């Protein structure tokens, strides 16, 4: 199983960002939404992994 990492950064002005590594598709947005809670989202950028769809019970293969 691939390791999952959540990185949260808060700058001096109080702005925060979250970077999710090891998450794909809807799982990524679900985790991000839990961290967001009722806070207002100013900007969202999805990494390519967000668009990868996985099928439960099947392993995904990458082509080189």
C-alpha cells in the first residue's frame, strides 16, 4: 500500500495550504474537505493524481 502524507503549511499572515500525497480521485477531495471544515476556500489546484480513478479491489498499473 502506498504511503499517504498530509502537509499543512501556515504562513506569517495566517494563510494556510494543504498538500495531500498518496491520495487519488475522490479520496483526495474527501480528505481535503474534512480538513477545510467550515472555512472558506480561496484557491484550489488539483494535482494530476486527483484525476486518477481507481477501482476497488483492483491494483492500478502505470505505464512508463
